[in-house]
């Protein structure tokens, strides 16, 4: 196995840097927070309110409640990838002296639940919802921008079959980007010290590229290095088609088979055949000097692409689950949706070096010590 092949395989194994020796090399050594702890809390909720209102206005969404736990047998929980390596926390609810028990699990993401919720709340095409989602992902490596505790603006919008195309996806992504750029300005109006010349603002426009195009530019680099390289040229990008197997035999990144559509044929701007109606927003983080993922989203599978993707991933047994049956029986709307990382966005816009400066969760002592040496103080 070549070094390039090994690196590409390892790059698909999951998020995070992977070990603390490597993390020690990448944490900034000259960091000084631009906001006090009190100012940080004020800014977090100002940005949060701005983004939630902006998403509702731009995408015609309403705010709704979202579950923290779901029934294990529902098939609603998100497995995050296609190989089942990142599993949810499961527990038994010994209800009524175990006469009417429930086997439940903690949500990893609300991706599938949201699509069911569109039907529950009677959403028609062009209408949607946004949630203040909280989740636990126990299999993450804990570094500067991955934590066990996850908070997202999880949103979903009902669409028609005609909307299942690349132009529609692009238009939705542009609306979301407009909200994020506006949120950065809003934070800087409240706290002018955030407008620091060392840290350029987000560009007004995103650059859109297919995963297949990026591989063609950097055929020998693994995924994270490809992203790092392309972000030197374009500081904010949307990568289409994440999950489709590329020319080197690997997907850009593993993506679950039963929510985003990554198989539908599309065409690049210059007329080349491509694949996928989904993607990620990535930016260059000038504080950490690293790639920084903000959002994952896409047009959701219909019954044809659901079957196709489950066949590709050898998971056709999922078709027996209630969520998958609802898609196959046209019981839930066609939709587009995604998750925007709340702490990831706050970390970027408030010029923080670590996720723990904007969210409260657990961190290993080795990580807290590494951060303290660099004047990065995580919340506990």
C-alpha cells in the first residue's frame, strides 16, 4: 500500500486530527482572545439570534422543538457515515416496572427526524423548519474543533421534484452564506475589536466546486490536504458531491446513504459530468490557520436514490425501518436540509482558537493543559 493510499484511507476514518502530539503542533502559540469571557457570552447569543432569524427569513422557516433522544427501532437517528463506525449512545428505559419499556438512543444528528417533522407540522413546498439541535457524538477525537457535545442549527425545507437540481441547491447555499456574512458584521458592530486586520472577514461570495474537480487538481493528496490546498486559493468554498466515489476509488468523505443525495448525475459549469446534490461549506480559519467546516447540507434522497445508495453501501436492510418505509411510500415530503455548526460558526466569527471557548462540554486533561499553555481557556 502506497503512502498516498494509506493517507487517503485514514482520511476517511472520521473527524479530528487524531492524536495530541499533532494537535500540539497546530494550536496557535501567540493567541490572545479578543473578547473577555463575559463579552463572549453576550456575543454568542447575539450571533445565535441573528442567524436563527436570518435563516427563517431567507429560507421561509419556523423554529421548532427537536428531540434529544429517539426510539432505537425508529431508524430516525443519524449514523453520520456509511460504515456504522460512529454509533449512538443507547440506553434502556425501564418504564412501568419493565412492562412497557423503551430502548432509546441519544441523537447524533436530527437529519432524518427533520424530514419526518415536515409532514408532522404540515409543511408544504417552500416551507420549512429550523431547530436548536443538541447531540452527543461519542466516537469523535476531541481536538480544537471537534467535541462530544454538538450544537447545530438543523434546518429542513419541503421541495418539489422539480427543485431536485444543482441550481436550486446553489441558490439555497447562497442564502445561507448571506446570513453568515451578515452575522459576522453584526458581531463586529457590537464588538469592534473583532475587526482585526490579522483576521480577514468572510468573502461576500462563496466559490462552488465539485469534489471531482478538486481531486483533479490535487490527485495525489488526501481529502483534508486537498481542502487545505484549495482554501489557499479560495478562502470560502462549497464542495458539491460528497459521498460519491471519485476517480481515485475513494469518496471525498464518507457520507451516510439514507439522507443526502450523492449519486444523482449533474454537470459542472464547464460541461463535465459530475455527481451529487449535496455538499459542505468550508472556510479558511485565520486564527487556527486551518480548514474549518461550517455546514453540511443537501437535497435529500428520493425513493430511487435511496435504494441506489443503500445498494452501493450494502445497507438495503435499512429499507425495513419506519423512516425508510416512509420515503418509499411517499409519506414524507421531498426536501432539502442541512446542519450549521453553532459552536463552529461562533468560534470563527468571534476569533476563537478552540471550540471549548464558546461551548461547555468535557475535554481530556491533556487537551486542557495544551490549551492553557497557549492562553486558550476552555469553558467547564
